[in-house]
């Protein structure tokens, strides 16, 4: 229970952060050359000033910046993200359509990165400065230094064009409409390369953190205590080192949730995935500022949600958090 | 009685490139059942390495390169790692200096003690729990059932060390190695833990190898003692013989450097006070949300004291007594909430930060940690000159003055060009002293200035402080947890507990006829109380 | 000096330095080796590498010399990486130092702002900034600097928090030093090494961010950027994959070099933790 109240308090503390972001980005977008109406008019192939004025009144764009901000925040409180003039649908609907692909990609990449980062980090730390460590550390550095989108393109060349094992893009095969398990499998197949592309970069980071944190914990006093009890190294690592070493890695997940979501913009573009990131890119190109603001809001919510889960996880791992002194 | 553990001519090699080749050189020791052998020495003497060598838990690159370690007749050096693991915990168990870090913070106490049985026995989970609870009972932890479920951070330092002892004694090992087990504890807790170890050892007939730097502890607990220096055993024998009639020159110097608890005859003090502390309080509020559920700690509570001109006022107490907070209030590193601190008639507590900045020249501070109290990126001379420059002296003059001050505190004036890491602990403390004295303050606040130093270095710094007090007519507020040190340097003493002064007066009176029960308990807890009685503190440097 | 000796003891650090010097030489010699505009038409499009001695690395789909773009691209990457890092670290140190030194309300307020920047996905913010201020090389550089400061601010703050109560800082205060001198004279020099090392991480990420922007055609189209070239090569990926592959390797080598140098510096500064 104390865990929940603690995480709940953290959640409440992120509300001002959320407003800070929204106000900041809203004001920033006021500086943008051209507003939604300009974009709309351009799409309609131009129009006269009277129509533009009418449209501006319709969208409330003729009001002062502060009144517009007030309106926007008030609408947000009622969970109304506004209307996307470009897509001709409410922003909430547009985003809801794109959300599943991104969440799926994020979950898959994060799990992949965490799991393999953990294992490789432990293996590297156990054989520090021996060949497995050198190999793992070198590979980690390579994945870290590779631009994700480039890795994605090269993976397409190898696995989709040359070997023809995996699809080159898209969320599912739209030429045939699968259902049930067959569809799940199809989506999974489509997500293999995007997951690897986004996940390998973070795996490289996690493995480096895990390796360092393992080496640090291995030097702590209680590890010596465990050894002095007559415990063998494997048990020392599993029972005493691992959980302590995990803590910095778990913290990092929370800190990097935002960066990872940002990375999905590029990956979704490379693999033509209909996700939030690609939507963000399209909104920038089409100057659909309402949608862009909506994406900012939803991404911030996602990051806050990830941090909430991370807080819960951390509190479960570390009793000092809840019974703290 | 035949010894159970024998170190026969053991040498331990350090990695190449260190300041010496061997951590232990030809060490021979014998430990019999039912006795406590103290290995005593200063830092770097190789005493902790001895413990690690016996357990074969040496740091990377450090290896045993000669001799035999016989446990029940078997040479531990020849055992395989798997055989050695059977000896660790079951045959030879170990407790460490810092019980907080020696326990895994993420696992419960019961779990960590139970692990001993899991590793070395076939007991069922229920039996393990019962045995563990019995152990916690045996080491007299207040509420064993609660302690069983508790995590290390939920226990006090003394309770944690009790849990460590319970863990070490779980399987009735033949030998217990205790590596400075009471160094991190307060003096009253230390007395309890020493008694516990002694009692358990007597009852179970365990052989205890007790490693310490404190001759008081040796006098309190040891049957026999071995003195180590630079990796070698220089003297060994019955405790009374070694302490009462040391043969080796090093042992003699070391013992002479331990301050006796009895204060020297009182000096006549001036009637004129230089500093008056009146009703000073400082509270801390932690936690809580919008004022609810706040925890209020009275770090300093209504303290009133007087420091006569030229006198040394000792403030003693255990950790958390508020003595350091009080010291920091005096120099306004912490702003007291209420009360007056009158120095030469000016109330420091009421000065603005800007006014205090210029008033700092009248009151200066010396800090505890000789490694943390100097900026590693600033030359020693600059550190000393800094205060003078801030208060308006031109840089060349200030640097020249720094050289003079180096001479004053017994350092080579040419050393002003060096960086702090090039000095030893004792030398750094001299630099700290020179920095404080540069501004020619009327009052010097010394916060545990010798606590981090080895006993022989400590004696030298105390001697320097006494000389400077005489020469410069300094008035000193001396904060310490060590009553032996207080007895030697202070004219007056105030005993603090939980933020309050429970007793104050001339040191001779307070120490010989303590009035408050806490003062009595504190004095009664000092290990080896009578040790060193009837002799003067030697100031000669140890070779 | 000790630091130099320690640095050169580690083979990866030396490799990193060699690679970095290589990239620097490429950047410096670009004008000399390829004096013509790297974005101008140079020959037949899509010549494979090593098939025509005039175009060692071949040409892209618009007939531009790939080698020329790689050499000139080194300048852009290093320039954007370097300047963006400087901006980011400067903001980070200022905010982190103020928050860590003054604590209390200053800390709470500044950390809220930092949190806000970390909650908003950095690439998304970068998109917004570029959408608002346009895609010139200056705005892109400044924007990258603005989105990547929070981590260095946190790092600086953590250092300041641990250092400000260190005894030598307290000693400075009892000597009567002013806040400014305590911050810049006593604390900052000691807090700086880890932040400087972290700058290599920021620089690596800055280079990656710029290349990603360029790949999405949102960076300055008028300069020869490696990301631009990868983006252009995407259209001919099926057959002429080398157009995308070559600039990717250039980015990989540069980021690797920067990271290795950073790690080498870190190990040299903390020799005790060398095994990390």
C-alpha cells in the first residue's frame, strides 16, 4: 500500500510538469510561421482573405494568445484535444488510431533491450577483461554508435531484399486480411526489424550500465560477507549482486522513456509503421499544429505512465524506498 | 592447549608498483580454542590483510606467496576453492567493521542469517527459521521476531552488529575473526558489543581473532595480543605483559601515544569570557506533506556555555548528540534558530550573511577529515593564503605569510607549492590548522580534528595544538567523541546528549565525579578504562 | 603528464583518438581535396564505388560525388556536434550548478523544468523547434543543444550536491568566501571532470540527432550532411544500397571515435575504476 501511495505522490507531482510542457510547447508553436488555417488553405488550393478570417474565428485563432492558451488548457481538462483540419477528424481519434503500433513497438523494444542488456551485462562483468567481455563491450559500442535509421535500412537490405526473410515495412500485410492468431503472427513478423532497430541502441546502453553496476556492487562489503559465509560465486551473483545491480538500470529506463519514444519517430518512418512517431513527423511537414500539440500531450502522458511503472518496480526491488529512513 | 589456527611464516604479496612489496611478511601466529587474540596495529600495518588471508578472500592481484595457514591441522593454502567454501562460515566465520555495508540492504535480516544454514546444512525452512530466531535471541536483539523480518536500514548500528554476530556464530564455528567490529560504533554500544562477544566466546569456547587499532579495546578484551607494523608481527604475548611491559620499541611508542583518561592537573583559567553561548537551538524538520506528518529533530536544544579567554572547552558526546551541529552554528555554517553567540561582545547569531563574512576572521574552524577538508585542485599554500586574500591582503604577501604559517605548524615552508594529495593525513591536518590560524582568530573551533588519524599521528597533532594555544593565546572549542583525547586537551567539558548539554564543568571534576547518569554511563563504557592511568601522554613521534 | 600516460595505456582509447584525428583530417582537407561544391552535379548518377577512379566512392542518385560529400559532411557533423555540445553543456552546468548549490526552492523550480524537458521526448521537441524556427544549420545546431542539456544538468547538480557540503567548501565559507567564488573557484573545478567526460556522450548523441533530422529531410538541405545522403540513398536502396551504406559508416566511425575518447578520458581520470 505504501508503495502505491508513494508512486501516487510521484504521479501527482508530474501534473505541474505536464502543464509546464503544454504551456511551453503551445507558446512555442505560436511563433511558428503560419497556423492551421494557412495549412488548410494551402491544402484547399488557396482561398480569399474572408474565408481565412471566417475559419480563424471558427477555430478561435482570432483571440489573444493567452485566451487561446486558456481555451486549449480548458479543453484538455475535458480531454478534448481539438480537431485536426488536415485529417478532418478529432485529434484524439487520429492519435488513438496510431497509438497501438507505437505502444507495441515501445514495449517490444524495451523488453528486448532490458532482457539482453541485463544478460550481456552480467556475462561481461563476470568475465571482466576476458574475451567475452571484450566481445560484448565492442558489440555494445558498435550498436551505440550506429544511427538507428541506418541500421534499419541496412537490415532491410539484408533481411528483406537480399534474404527475403522478413517484410521491409508496414504494420501488417494489407494485401491479405488475416484474422486471429495468423494476424498476430503477421504483425509480430512485421515488428521484428523495427524492434531490433530501436532496441539494439538501448540494449547497448543498458548492457554498459549493467556491466558497470555489477562491477561496482561486486566490490561492496556485503558481497565479501556473502563470500565469507562460504557461498559460491554463482550464488553470490544471483542472490546478492543482481538485485542491487539492477537498481541503476531500472532508474535509467524511467529517465530514457522519453528518448526512446523520440527514437520511434525515425524508426517508424524507416519501416512505414503507422505509429505516433510517424504521425508527429507528418504533422510537422503538414503544419498540423493541433495534432502536433496533441502528440506532445499524449507522449508526455506515456512517459509519465512508464515512470509510474518504474517507480512501482523500484519500490518492489528496494525496501529502503517504502520503509525509508 | 594445542592451537586450532596457526599462521606459520605467512607472506602476502602486493601487486607490483605499490609502496611496498608485501602486505604481510613472515607472519606467525597461533590461536587456541577459548581464547581471544588481539591483532593490533595502525593503518597499513597489515592486520586486516591477515584476516583476509586466513579466509582466502584477498583482493585481486594480492596473493599468499609463502608459509602455511593451518586450521585444525589442515593447510588452508592447499585447499581447493570448493573445500575452502566449506571452511568459510562453518569452520571460520567473520564479522566486519561496518555492519551497515556488510549486510545486503535489499534482503531481510532473517533471510541473511538463514542463508548460513541453507549453505552448510540440510535443515528445513521451518527449522532454519526457528534456529535463526533462537540466534537473534542469543545475541540479545530487543525484538527477535521483528528483527527477523527487518531490513538492515531499519535497525540501529548496534543491532546490525548483533545480527552480524548471530550470523557468524550460526554454525558454532571453531574460529571467529572480528575485523574492527566496534570501530564504527558509539562508545556505549561498543561496550555492549564487546561484552556480548566476550560472553558468547566464553560460553561456546570459540577461538576469536580480534583485529583492532585501539589499545583500550585490547586491554578490555584480549587474552593475548600481537602487535603488527608494516606487515610484520613485532611483538606478541600475554596482554598484561605486553601492555604493562612492552619490549619492542614500536610497541612502547604506540602505547605511550594512547592518551590516559585521567586529566592532568587543572590550569588556572581567566575570569574573562571570550565567547558566551546562550540558549542556542536548532531544529530540523524532515518529511511530511504540507506541514502534516513532519518529524522534528532537536539537533541542538537550548545550549548555554561560556568559553573563558585562553581556555579549551571540550564538547563531547556520541554520534547524533548535536555536538557537530553546535560547532557549525558557532561559525554560522548553520544558522541557529534562536539564542546568542557573543564573541568579544558581538552577537554572531544576529549578523547578516554579509556582516558574518567579515566577522569570520575572529572565529575559525578546523575540520575532521584531512582528505575532504582541502580542495584537491588547489595548492596547499594557496589554501592557506585564501582567507587572507579574501580579507584584503595582496596575493604575494598572503603567499609569503602562508610560508610562515607552514613553519608555524611544523611543515616545510617549501611545501606550499604542493597539492594536498602529496601530503600524509597528519600533514594535511596541519595545513588545515595553518589555514584556520592565518586569519589570527580569537577562537578556534576544532571539530574532531584528530579522529581520523592514527594514534601516533594524533599525539603529534595534539601536541602541536597545545603549543599553539600557549604561544598564540588561542581559545578553543574542541569537539570530540573520544573522552581520552578530551581528558588531555580540555580545561572545561560539556557532555551532550540528544541536542542538550547534560553536564558541564572543569574536566577533572566531571571525569572523576560524574553527576549525570549519562556521563557516568559514557565513562563506564570506555574500553580499558584504567589502561594508561598514571602516566603522561607522550608526544614523541613514532619512528 | 600522468593523465596523458594513463590515457595512452588503454588500446581502445588510442584507437578512438586515431579515428577522431582521421575524421578531423577529413574535415580539414575537404576544401583542398574536393574544392568544388559537394552538392553540385559531378558526373553520371549511380556509379558504383571503386569502378571509376574519378569517383572513388561512386556517385549518388543525382550524380553527386559521394566521397566529396563524405569529406565535407565530416565538417558539418563535427561542427554541429561540437557547437551543440558546447551549448548543451553550458546550459546544463549553469542550471545544475545553481540547483545543486542553492538547493531548496531554486532547486525545486529548476528541477521541474529539467523534468519537463526529460518527459517530453527529445526528438519530438527537436521536430517542434525545427518546425517553428526553420531548418538552417544554425537553428538545427541550437535546437539540438537545447534538447540535450537535461542529463548534464542532472549530473552537475548531483556533483554539486555532494561537493557543497564537503569540508573544503565549508572551510571556504568559514574563511568568508562569497557564493560566486565558492561555486566557480572551489566546487566547479572538482565537479567538472565527469561533466567533461559526459560531453562526449552529448556530442555522440548530437551527431546522431542531426543525422536523423537530415535523414528525415528536416535539416539544412543546403549543406552536405551524411544524414541527407543516407536519406537520398533510401530511394535506391534495393540495388544501389551503397549510397546509404557509406555515409552510415562515416557516422558510425565518428560517433565511435568520440565515445572511445570519452571513455578513455573517464578511465584516465578515475584510474581506480578502470575495469568499468
